[in-house]
């Protein structure tokens, strides 16, 4: 069994990994780079010209794992496409929205190669996609494949792949502890011959006194303080996963009397993913299966044009995408307006790319100056800036503990910036001195077994 990393670099980028066993080839994910536009956002699909895949497994519905799938399908239309039922429902919204965004950006940012795929191409690949439920096994490209719950977002899975007595487990993105809606990962408690693990938080040490409940109380207290001062709160949020978990947190805090029951402004693709979560509420393993996002928490829709004209009088909450404050999104428009006023606040609730407008605002903090990109230029930050650890990725200690417990003889480290990968390599080598713990260079073939 051989492994080739098809991402552009060792980073959190366009996740895509090729596995070869005998004369068979299987692809793990086919994402697009979240910080790159145009052709450069694709993984190294050119490598596949001489090594065409017979199938692709999609771990979950975030675009850094899914976003290049229509391009792959056009190049290799015979390749089977497999994902969980939850991810299939999410992929419909995610890929059609991506096509719409690229059609609009073709003229807005003058990228003649856009769109990289069309709505028709999305429809064709979804018609071909096969759904594999957790707990079942399918024969895919002469391998036995089973999916395991990965936490992270609804529908996310890790994949166990076995052929001719050689096995590999791919975690995808994982969260071991329960969130508000999504259950923690239920991964196999046995060792494969090789394991491919995500390392998103490998450079983020855990706080010894951290607890989800303590963070929720700090979050509620912060919102009350901002509202009492006559301000409003902007929460830039990933549309898939984070929006739904934070909405359930608002609902719980209101039920417990720690926050008033009030309308929350929602914007972007988060509303569409709320609909998917509600549609799948009783068919997927999850917490609070009777809770409905669209019904049980009052909300109002917001778009970028509305965000530019909205009255920002105090006491409001804006839970809007994009989480990175991409220019011209609702969160970017609101941040430009709110950052200049002391009474307002921006609360970050998960991972923020340090090179994004959100990352620059977070780094500047109150009293600093942040370049928000677009036509905003540099903005003096007078509003309150806070960060809350409601991440949907497992912390590095939990990942290291899981890998050490099952003790695979080979571990490949992906989906992390270089410091994160290097910390995980050192820690796992310390815990598993006989194992080979590798950071696979992009494009290099690695023999696994």
C-alpha cells in the first residue's frame, strides 16, 4: 500500500490523498484551498493523469475536503464517489453555492477561469454519488470500506480501508467530545497498519482548567456585558457546523435564563445548512434530535446589502458568515462598521486563519489597527475583541491519546500548519518509539506496507 499527499503544501489547504494498493487507487477527499482563488485552489490533480483513481471517499462537507470534487468528476467520470448520507445532503448545498460564488466572482475579481465547475456538473456528480451509512461496509475498488462517526460536523466520518490484509484508517477532521448537537467521534479501538490523522490544533496547547461549561458561562457573561453597555455582538461564523452549534448554545443559555430569548441575525449559507440539520435531525446520530434550528430559536435573515444599512442599536447578535470575514460577506460588512465603536464587540468562536481579515482583526485587538481587506483599508479597532474555544476539532492531547492507545505502526500527519505537524510528530514519536511517524511531503510516494 502506497500513499501520496496531493495537497499543495503541508498546511490546512486542499485536502486530497491518494492510496494505491496492488493495481487499485482510492482517493481520500478532494478539497479546495480556503485561502486561494482560481486554479491554484485545486489539489495536485495532475498527478492523477498517470494514476487515475477508481473511487473517492469524502469525509465531510467542508469545502477544504469537498470543493474540488466536481473538477475531479469531470476528469475521471468513471470514478465512484462515496460519502455518508449526511454529507451527501450537505454537498448539494455546498457545491451549488460554490458554483454560484465563482460565477459572480468571475467579473468581480476578474478571474476568467471561473467558474471551475458549473451547476450542471454538480448535479451530475451528485447523481453518481453513493451513500454509505456508519456501521455498514461496502466493497469499493477491491477494498472493504467502513465509515465511523468523526464528530466535527453532522455527517463527518473517518474511513477504515482494508485490502488483502493491509489496513489504513483516515480520521478526516475529528472531534472526540460531544458538542451541543453533534456527538463526539466513535472511532475503532484497534490498530490499522497505517493511520492518517488531522493535526489542525497541533500547535494549540490545551488549558488545564478549560471546560465547555466554563466557556459557555464566559460567553453568556460577555454578551450580557456588551448589551448592558448599549452595544451589539458580531460572531463571524463558519456556515457549516459552527453556526448550528452556536445557535443551539444560544437556545440552551436562554432556556437556563443566562441570556434573554431574542432574535439572532443569520446570514450567508448558514441558513441553508440549518435546513439540512433539521431535515436530518432524526435520521442521523446526534444529540437533542427533537431540537429544530429553524423553529426553536427566533432568527432573522441578513445579507451583505442589508448589513450595510442595518441600524446597529445595542442589544443585537449577528451570527453570520464568513468566519474569516471574506470581503463583501455579511461579517466583513458588519466588522467594518462595528470595529470603530467601543460599545460593540466581535466574538470569535473557533479557528481563524491568521492571514484572513478575521485573523488580522483578532490579532490587532482593541486599541490596535487592522487591515480588513477589500476597500475597507486599515481600521482602528475600538470595539471589544474576545475569543472563545468552541472548536469543532479535537485538541492535540486527545488526538495523541487516541493514536497512542491503538498504536498503529505507521502514522501520517496531515491537515495542519508546519508547527502543528511538528508538535504532533514529536509527541507521537515519544509515545510510540517503535512507530514510523511521518509528515508526508506533497507529491512524494510513501510506502506503507
